[in-house]
C-alpha cells in the first residue's frame, strides 16, 4: 500500500516537472525541497536565465474531479500576500500561475532552513555563535512584528519555515496558515476549530484550552498573536541548543526566563554594531544595538546610538522613543535634544521639534547647528521672521555653516528678496568650491532666479 502511494506520488511529481518545463521554461532540479502547509516545495532552474527558484506547489483538486474553488482562492490569497509583502525578512515573490489541478507560487531560493542548520550543528557537535543567534532572532522578530502590525497571525512558525539565504539573511516562508484578524471583532484574537500549526510550537495555554474543550465537546479555541511569540521562543531555544524533550516539557512547566548575555558581552555586541554601522549595514547595526539596550537598559550611549540608527532607517517614531529614553538618563545633553528635534521634524511634529531645539539652546546657546535646525522648523511653520533670526544667529556663531547659508537663501526667496537669495547661495558656493553636485544645484537655482 505504501509502495503504491509512493509510486503515485512519484508519477505526480514527474508530471509536474514536465508541465513546468514545457509551459514555463522551468527545469526541476529538486522535487523534494520541502513540504509546507497545504503544499510541497520544489527547486527549479529557469532554462534561459539559469536562475534558481523555490516553487510552492499547491494541489487545488477536489473529490469531484475538478478544481476546488476554496483551495484555489486560498492559494491565490497566499500568493497575493507575498506579492504585496515589503520586508527584507520575508521571502520574495517572483510569479504565480495555475497548471491543471495545481497552483504554483514562485519565490526566491534560499540556502536552507533553520532545522537543517540545527541538524548540521548537531552532526558536527558544535553550536551556533551568540552573535549569529541574536542576528537571526532580531531579523525573525522584525518580520513577525511587521505581520502583527498588519493584523496578520502566522499560526505556523517553526524551524522549517524560517529560511536563511547566502548572506545569512532570515526569510520567513510558508504563509498557508496566515490569518487576517478583523480588528472590529477580536482586535488581537481569533477563533478556530482547532489549533493550527505544529504541536511542539503551541503555547501551554492553547493546548490546555483545546484539551478542556475536547472533553466538554466544545468547538473552537482562541489563538492570539502571543502564540507566534511563543513559537518564536521555541524555535530559538532549540537553535540555542535546548533539547527537544525540554521544549516539549515546557507545555507542562510553562514559561522560562534565562539570561543569554552578560553585561560584559554587550561590549562585544557594541563593537559588532560599530562595524556594521561603519560599513553602512544599517539594518544589521540596528539589530545589534537593539540587543545592547536590552542587556544594559541604563546605558545612555546605547539608547542614543539606537535612536541615530532608527532615524537613519527612517523609523522616526522609534527614534523619538530612544532619544527620550536617553534624555531620561541624561537630561542635559544638548546634542540629544537637537537630534530629538530632528526626529520630531521628520514626523511633521513641528511644535515638538521647536520645543526640543529651544531646550537644546537653553543648555548650549552656542550650538550653531541647533539655531539652523530651529530656523528650518520655523520656516516650515511659515514663521519667517523667527526663521531669519535663527539663521542669522547661526551664522554669527559659525559664518562657514554652508547649510545655513542655503537655508537662509530659501527663506529669503519666500520673502521675495532675490538679491539676498543670490548672495546667500553664492556664499555657500564659496565655502564648497569642489562640491560638484552642490555647485550644479546652486548654479541652477541662481540661474532660475536671474531669469
């Protein structure tokens, strides 16, 4: 019986391989790359480009020898999610199509999943480095957070569907059980007939609820976003070296708390952050400095650097919180008040920005850059007289502040003082004679004004 099933499966796979090559110029090179919820995964090479892709094959056949409309819509829904997803840690969509009773979702190919990586560690009797573990964990949490912010619940997070590419970039895959939570109904909760996903990754309260309901012959259990977080914890507890039996016993013993990093090790992480930041790997730098703030929450320097990285990544709301946390620890740091003002201004919160700049100047009246920033905030609010005063004060403190000359020129332009505008722009050029981009930009502005 088993041999017959295996034979039928082989014939189906061979048929799929022929269909892909004939219809889509895709040559299958691995028919058993993995199995996800409601489908299998194969690897194929495009005959023209020679690019390799992972392809999820979803059977949409029903018992009536025709296409199941519900299965087809579910497959299209998963493909649609991937197509619209915009996150570096979610596998990239390439294409989708239907051939016969199968629906195909073509995605970028990754190197392996975390289960395979863990098997390699066990085979060679070694363990994952802490730095890599933290990097993987931060990337995975970032993707989970992205989904939860859209009210999307994974319900099927496991080591098998957390992939890594050749650059050690995490990629979540397999969204067959992804569920959109309707805010107006449950906010962060939903009902389902039975828990969805692998049992190992269920939180204790979900299993307990299911068992009680089963005894009482009740239908439906509540799955919430915290279930995804529990599954994440199990994944990375296993990856960190925990025994499978220990993770299974957590259903009985409940939650655990174990410190992974010591205070001294935060210094090593901080060096990793600096290296990534210096090489402009901002996303990785963000992950490392985030962990530093968790290890040493009273280290103001870590919060300040976290705010800087968040601002560069345009995570302005998060940057504001980080700068505020720093100022809770160091309220008289004029530089951080200025950076906080910049974050507020980027969010369009001009009144808050002005207050932050003013607080900066209360602490250091000679901060020329803060006068310049304050002038910009006033200008954006249409308070041109106040803007002029701020720019002039900036240039009194530092006549070579080229940015302020440009900003003053822009404000003068709004006032219709064309001659003054040209003088300000020309002064900026005198300060930066070798900056070709700035020179062309300023020359264009002056030429336009003289017409």
